[in-house]
């Protein structure tokens, strides 16, 4: 979710706020329970186009206003059919999709096979500049609608997509991808109504989806209001009247508002409050495993970080970070030191391989100093770790990481924190390739597959490969893993690709993150899904 459309979005949002009207069939106080809850939030980087949203804040909203062919179970994370009546294949390369009957968008438009095909073609097209275009790259014809290397777009639609009926379409991939159906719960694959294409500016000002909630209004920097859509045909109808997502630039302020009764839900308890939260909230505090990995990424487009020997420097920095101490003192046990580049929520059968990082993730100041010296030293004699300072207690832990590096290297200026005011600004600088040193790069899984922890982040040209790292061997192994029809063989091949990431220390894994949340006495049935996002539609408000 990157881009620079905030001015347009804000102008449209202001108009919506003035109108005060619901989107589709939604309205204040509607739905079971009727009451509206308030929850902490941060402004998304871009308008809410599904194929242009790949950060957490925008993703929360997409998960409320859209439903796709698949949905990930809020407890297990398993991909289950939602709008898909069936997805069949005989060769893991050609798929036939049948869409369930009876689904509509909140404006009354029917959801058809065309709703998916048009949306995917839009997302893949180079001229639409969608951040998630890469997720369509395995569909035949992607090289024509989204050519690499600045070439001219020579087709408007993906040749591998074909509508065969009102509720059926076929997908032809450029190679075998046995897990392809399991990726289709990701928001980039959501359907879009004709209204999105007929009047795009109007849709951006008042997004229309097919999920249990509809956008009522949005004022940038203040609040997005969502209201229950009474006509929602799905089995997961909202159990409340809606959600007001309130923008906070400091989650400590959000926590204070929760304790003062001015906010119902904080979905990221600040590190400074972890020592108090159980006393403050009791069983209204949630701390549950999630598919989240925190890393430090590097700008490989900067020659200082992409020259011979820098792999040793990166490994040295990794060995200078005392993960055990930081997770204990800063995070009070809500983080676990990482020993690979995936997440324990996958399970070992799903690809999690504890200890794969080996010695490179073990704290050893002497080894750290030796490696950095052998690699040619820190570029310019110092590393500046860039971080957004507005959410997630990130500046606090980056300060701790720098302190650990400085202590290990016996140099109190070897590492300094470079805070950026807002998440949107931070992401904008990353997108514009303006990083000159390591930067915070937490990853929240899009779907529970080892492929999702590796390919989007490290494959050449991938949508979330923010550092622009590239390795032919890694790419080859990922392609081979995707073509495996045997799940266990695919996992083993992905783990070989992960070893390539390790050997280069493409990014430094820091810790696995639990989801944390606290909520008011007004709420019940609150839980976090495996992506650490509140399951808003199940929350009841008294």
C-alpha cells in the first residue's frame, strides 16, 4: 500500500464527511446489537483500492468491507471457501472458478465472475500503478500487461483470464502453482463493482465493497466510520452496529483513552504499558500468537549496502543485537527472538524451521566486531536505522537495538535512530527508494503459507521487496517450489530458498510478534485472528 494520492483521497473524504451519508445499505445503529464500537487505527498510505493496499492499516478496512473467493479462518488461518463455490484443477496450472450465487455489493450490484476478472485485470495493469500488481504475475499474459524493465504495456487484459459464464471463469497460470487457490483470500484478489470503473473518483471517495461493513465517512487524520451493511449475504454478519476507527499517532495516547473510557479497543498495546496491562485490564487483555515477523531491511539500491563484503557486515550487525534482552525488557515476553524468516504460526509442517538462522542470529559482540571489520566496516562509519515514530512503540525498540549494537561494537555512535513522524511518510520514503541505511520492515502475513514470508519480500521485483534485493538462485528455488504439486516437497524447496536469504543476510530477523489488544467493559467476544487483526464482525457491544 504505497503511492502518493493522499491529497485526492483527503479531498474526497472531506466531501463524504460533510455529506454524512452511508455507503450502500449501511447506517448508524443498524445490525444486531446496533451499538457502534470505537477502535484505534492509523491512516492508510493509499486510498482503499484492494490491489493498491499492502500495509496493515488499510488492510484492516479491506478485511471489513470486502469478501473474496477465499477467507482465512479467524482462528486457524486456514483458507476456506467464501464466494468460491468451487475452484478445480487437474494440473495445478489451469483452474476453473465458480462463484456462489446470491452475492451482491453494498450498492446492490450483483457479484459475478466478471467482478473478479475485471478487478484482477485492473490490479495487474502497469498503467494503474497498483502496489499489489505482482500478486497477479503468475497469470498468463502478465508480462504483456505489466512488462518488467520499463517496457511498453502491450495488452490491456491478462490472457490467462477468461469469463465463461455469469458465475464461472478460468485462470491459466504461466507455470504450475499448486497453492494458488489458497492465496485467493488476500485482499488484492477481491472483486470490484462496475461503479469502481464507471466513476473511479466517486468510488475512491466512498468505497463500495461486498463485506459485512460499508464505509460511512472518512476524515484523514481523524476517523473512518464504518457501519454494518444490513443486506450482507454472508455467514459472518456483523454482531454490532459498526466501528469507528480513530486515528492515533501515538498508541500510548490510545491506551490512555481506553483507560479513560474514551475508546473501546486498542489493537496494539504500547510497550510502555505491557508491565501494567494485566493489572489494568485483567482478562480484557489479549496476547495471542500471530503471523508477524519484525526485521531490519536494507536498501540494496544504495551501492554502499550492495558491494562485496556487505553480507558480513549485515551478519555482524545481526550478531550485535541482543534479541533475548530486548524482547524481555521492552516487550515483556510478547515477542520471541527470531531464528528464521517465517513464523511459528505456520508450524514445522508448514515451513517454520526453528534455528535455520543459526549462529547469525545469536548475540556475540566479539564475533560481531570481527565480521564487520572483515566486511569493510560500517558504511560511513555509522548506521542510521529509520523507523516510523507514530505507532507500535517502534522507536523504543529501535533505540534498544541501536544501544545493543553500540555496546557490542564499543562505540556509542555506531548506530543511531532516524525517526520519521508518520507511518504514511515512512512508507512513502521507502517506496521512493530514499533509504540510505537499514529500516524497520515488519511483515504481517497475507496468507498462512511459507511462500508468503519469502516471495513477496525477497523475489526479484516483488511487491514488498522494499530493499530491492535480488538473487537468481533464490528466484529459481521459489519458482521450483511453486510448481511442486506435493505440499511437503514445496515446503522443503521453499526452505532451501530461505537458506539463500540467510547466507546473504538479505534482512535481519529480529523477533516473532504476538498480537496484543485491550478492550473496554462494553465489549465481549473480542479476539485477534492469526494476522493480529481484531475480528470486528464478531464483537458484541453492550
